[in-house]
């Protein structure tokens, strides 16, 4: 049975953001939740914890060890779980706390719009100075512009999204190597959000697998790839030159993770590896389906399937609408993320969640087309 085969009627019984934020007749294809049944190894581990009354605080370094095992299996990346990895509540908390470690109020921090909106709030709420270096028109890092920003603005940190959300770009080893060298040369600490990496498989290159990134950090979690947002836990991974800083993180960072989350994420990384590989295969098929059906139903639009994430970043400017996202919502009863959430001036874009069934993707395209008549 395909992983993405949950009937719409079953999905509508869910009470998470995706299924309750908008009106009942709206088809939600926005927030990054996957329309899947929980992987059985994860469900079994949680059932066992409930049966045992194992509902206390996390203590053992299980998550760190499971991540190290998964990282070596998937990417050939060796991590010392006892020295290099610190538990956190989730990825954005980990990014915020790491940013506080390596910068001071007023320091410059580079981000690459369009980008996951919480990156903006992390910079703003820590009192840092945001420096925008937009992606290229094809959604990749503009390394020449990044170098120029490093020279002109003298930032202290760089918040990298890898794979990139929303463009779906998987950064190459060559791109990451040049980026790490630039950061090293200009005294910039890279903090890389790699939450979407497991679904990218071995196409993803961990930042800390690049020797020049030894003074940098990765923040990650199993939550995105196994649909575990309800079970909050994340990890901060330090490069060899940055590991001493992990010991200076305040206690509330690791205390924010729940024991249930740690158990679930360990089960994902240890016992649901085949599940995530199958999910990635089905997502790749969904991207191709969306591209083909979109071309057939709305010839003005083109979507080129991205390498990473289950999210499509779709330029709707050929439709000539004032605000495509609102049109799809109001007339098509279909909700995507609006582009301006990710970058100023991106209101002609929408972000589409393709981690759903083929039937829902077809229905989404049909509603888009119907909204234009």
C-alpha cells in the first residue's frame, strides 16, 4: 500500500493546523504536514511507552546516538554523539540558541530569500541585523552575491536552509565548499537547517561533511521527514572547531525536548529507514504528476520538479492575477502558502505541499483551474 494513501475523509478527522485552520470546504495544501499514517515502528514504540507508563523526562543520549547511526548510514557522515550533538526542543529553537552563542545584538546575519518564514523571526527576535541575499532566479545560492555581502556588511552568522525551503534546491558539494571557505575567510559562522535532509537521501550533502565547515553548526530533526511535528525534539550538531560551544548552551535547550518525542525520533532513525526511502520515492512521483497535470490544466503555468523537499515553489505571474494565492483560496477553495510569507515582493508565488495522495494532487490542480474560469 502506498504511504500517501490516507483517504480525504480520514484526513478531515485530524485536528492539526492543516485540517482545522481554514473552512471545512477548503482543500489544504499549505503547511508542511504530510498526509500519511504514522510509520509502524514509530507507532509501536509509542504504544510500548504508553503501556509501560514511560512518560517521564528524557535522560539517555538515545536521540544523539540514533542520529549518528543514521547519518553514517545515509551520508557516510561520522558524528560523535557524545561530543558533537546536543538535544534541543526543535530546529528553530536550536537555530535561535546557536545564533545567540555565536553573535551579539546588532550583528549581521545573512539569509537567502525566499526562505522559510521563521528564519526572519529568529533574526528579529534575537536583536540581530538581517542581511538579505536572494537566491538566483533558478532558486540556487548566489555565491558571488554572498561573497559581496560578506565583504560589504561584515556579518557574523549565516542561516542556511539545506535543502532549501521553498525552492527545493539541494546544495552541491561544490557550492557548500565555496560557501564554507568564504565563511572561514570572513569570520562568519554558518548555522544550517537540515530538517528536510532525510527525504533528500544521499543527494544531500551535510554541511559538516565539508572540512572547511569545522567551525559551523547543523540543526536538524526527524520531525519533517517522518511527520512528527506533534512530537517535538531537535538536535544541534557542532563541527569539530565549534563543539566546545555546545557545553555553554543553557539547560532549557535540552529540557525543551519531550521524552515521547525522543522515543519516536529514535524509532524513525533506527527502524523506519525503509519507510523514509519509500516516502521519498512517492514524493518524486507526486512532483512529476503535479508538473504534468498542471501543464495540461493550466498551460500558462510551468513547474519544474525540484530535487529536495515535498514543496513546490510555483510562479503564477503568467496568470496575470493581482494575488494568485487568494484567488485559489476564495474561488477554488484551495489553500497554499502565499509567496510573500517567504520574501517581500513574492506575492505572485505560492508554495504547494505535495506530500499527499495522488488523488488530492489531482483535485488541487482541478480546483486551481476552476478558480480561473
